[in-house]
C-alpha cells in the first residue's frame, strides 16, 4: 500500500500558520507537526513547561493559542 504524500496529511492550519492571528487556536495535530514531535512528547513538554498548556474550549476540546506557540518557536 502506498503512503499518502506528506502535503496531503499536513493540516491546512499548519500550512497557513503564519497568516493566523495570535488570538487563533489550533488543535494537537497541528502543534505536533509544528514542533516535529509525537503526542507523548508534546504532553511531556507541556508538563515541563517547555510549551504552554492548551486552553479548554469545551468539555472535550482543548486547543493551543497561536500567539503563545509563536513565542516558543
């Protein structure tokens, strides 16, 4: 089975990250791709405070603030 092209699995939010306003929020797959890490490593970085914690947008949805992520890049 052929693997899908990288461009087809990169979320649009990551492609357009530079054009997002600082007040925007992105979900975990975008943050993983942005920092080039797995979900486990991402949460480890949050626990060590190397990355900001996500904000709880609803009971089942957490997302990271784009402005806070830019300051960590």
